């Protein structure tokens, strides 16, 4: 079952603007991760935030985590055309399950498709 | 260069055939994973392996099989029992333990013809 749900499903902004994507999840987690996928390619890891962290920065990326609301946000500042991609949140559940659904491994949402207009 | 390699990039299968997708990594990672991605959807876990000669079913294992005879390799076989195999398949690997990121291959697009 998919745990994370990103919002919005699609986002189109002008180059230079900031882009914000949200992720909600259902169960307890060890950490939450954000990945980027260019069309027809594999996923690339962007940032990992642990369950005991509230905010993390990496370059133009800012991630927040609110475990009480089971939600996270990804902010991309000063967007560029090259940021056009799909962005996925992924949760690492706690405790890990070993049978049936929810097996070990990350659980992904359906993604936000971000388009940066030049 | 270190990385994870999937082959082939495109694969066509006839109805009733089994096909095997290759995944090789030279990152010295213990854990390897197979995910399926359908258009406009997220990734769903098919199988994972935390150590050589051991693997576990994920959320959608029916119609698939795997093996883990070597640390570097984790091939996925899509069997004729998989009713809707057309999808984008992604292999990933990671270090053992918590709070580790996954490294993904470039994917194999499988189409049933």
C-alpha cells in the first residue's frame, strides 16, 4: 500500500519562483526522504530527514517534517527550468514489517509533477 | 564509476513468456530492491533482499520471482502469471541499517506485445 500522498499532483510556476510540495503519510516513520525523477529515468535522492528532526536544508532545498501531523514539505527556492521533474516523498516505516504488505524498503507516494516555465 | 546498472533499457515480451530483468551494483550494498512504476503513479515494492541467498516479498510479488546468488546481482523474472506486466521497473540498492538513502538504476521499460 502507498503511504505517502503528495500535494499538489501537478505544479507549474515561472522560473525564479519558489515551489512548495507537500507530503502526508499514515504510520510512524524512521525517516522521510525526497526523490526526484526526470521523465523516463531512475530516481535520484535529494534529502533525508529523520523522525527527530524538524527542518533540513540542502542548497536550494528546504524540507520540514511535522510528525504530529504526519506531514512534510519540500521547498525549492529560486526555481530553474532544470528543476522540471517529478518529486516523490518516501517513508521508511517504524517498526519495519517483514510479512505481507508494508515489507521492508521505502514506501513512495504518487509524486508531484513540477513544471518550471522559462 | 560506482553505481547500479539495469538492462535492458527497453524490453518487449509476448503473451505467455517469462522475461528476466538484470540489475547489477558495484556499491557494495547489502540491500537490493525491485519496484514497479505505472504511468502517473508512485513506486510499488515487488521484492527486496537484505543479504545474499535471502529475499522477501513486497506489496505486489505475485507473478514475479527473484534470486540473490551474488551480492552484486538481483535479477527479476516477470512470469507469465503476471497479468499486467507492462510497466517501468526500477532496481535500487542501499546500505544496511536505518536512515540510509536508496540508489536507483535507470529503469527497464517492459511492454507486452
